[in-house]
């Protein structure tokens, strides 16, 4: 039995509170630069603003794209993983959706922690998989745990039977 269902998800770090925090920090920086502009401190603000802009650009453009299909589980985590990474069903030992704490992995992002390697942007649910070959553990964040759980059940059933 061949299954043609494909699950796709795209996530980013951008949230309303992160944008608000960033605007607040920029606002404080602009106010400080304006307050000290008569004392020649405007150059320091420019360097700080440039660093802040670069940090925001990295956060803004970071995308975690995941796909689950008949071949396996695929991810791309731009700008950290440019080329799609794939775990084929015959390479996966165990796979399920789990609730996790970002502190298990040291926060969100491309992380290494006691639970294995994590690819997350936000939230507290992820696809936990164990690679058969080396017992490596992976966590791929998801914002739709129920949908992912259903497609995982479907493909595990197809590939075990």
C-alpha cells in the first residue's frame, strides 16, 4: 500500500512580543543617541544599531521547514541547514510527537542538548525521532502536534506492515 499524503509546515522565530521587544530596544537606542548627540556619541549608536539590525535580520529570515511524506521526514533550517536533511522511514527507529521544554536543549534554534539535537523556533511540541544506525536523537519543532501525530501514525503503519 502506497500513501501519497504529504504534511508540510513552515515556522519562524517571529512573534508579536519579539517584534514589540525589538521596537522597544530600538526606541531606547534612538532616544539615547538623540540625548547624547551633542556629546559626540552618535557613532557608538550607529555600531549598536548595525549589530541590532543584523541580529533582527537573522531572526527574521530564519525558517524551519519540515515535510513528512512517503520517503520520510525532511527538514531545512535556513540559514543553518541550506540543503534539505532527510531521515528515511527505514532509518528511523522510533518516532513520536512529544511535549518538551526548550531548556532541555538550551533554548530554541539549532541546539544540542542532553536530549539530542533540536531544530526548533518556538512552542513546546516536537517530532522526536531516533536514528537506528547510531541511536542519535532528534527533535523537530512543530506548531501542529495533532496533525503531525496523525501523519506519523499513518506512515509508521504503512512502513511497518
